[in-house]
C-alpha cells in the first residue's frame, strides 16, 4: 500500500474501482513486495498472479525470470492453470527468438535446474506473440482463458 501527494486520485469514471483501491487513505496496489534492511522495496509479483499449487505459493515473475535466461526464449508469461492434483499449476506461454529452437522438455529441464522443482511449469504453449495491451502489458487474463481466448486476440 502507498500514499502520498503523487499517488492517483482515482480511476477515470470508475467510482467503484476507486473505492476498492483507495481505502483508509491508502492506495492498495495489489502488489506483493519485500522491504530489504537498507529500505529498498522490491516488488515481487502481483497478488492476482501468484500461483498456489498444492499449498505452495509460486511467483510468476520468478519463473518468468528464469525462463528468460534461456537463450532461445524471447518472451514468456507464466499463469496458473487448473490442475487435477494440485489445484493449479504453472503454465508457460513462450515466444521463441527468431530462428531459435527449444522444446517443452528442454525448457522444463532448464527451469528445474534453476528453480525448486514444484515451481517448474507443468505445461508449455508456444506462440508467435503474447497478447498485449496497447501499452505493451501482457494480458494474462487472456492466457488464463485458454486457446480459444488467445485465438480471438
């Protein structure tokens, strides 16, 4: 939560969203962050993007950061998709670099080498591009909607 004279007054023409976000004089950002001993604030993830798999919290940003270190990966978005055993599990939507090759097994092994195994994506979908807003933000809600929602974009 943040507050100050440079924080927004509210959402344009949306009093309900404004009332939800601005409670008690504080702007509730929806971000999960840590404050380091030196006072540095590090935003770790959006709370709505944290994946809860079998009772374990998985940061989508952490998994994305690992997969972006793979030389074939141009872009990646991690979302939680329904899983029969774990409730939900991480799923990777991947855009490969032009001319690069990588398959699901290679990327899963790369993730498992650099993360706790339960954080590695259970599935991979390869796309030509990720669905984005006009400002370039990945539309994770579209990815959560499945292949039909992606095709409509």
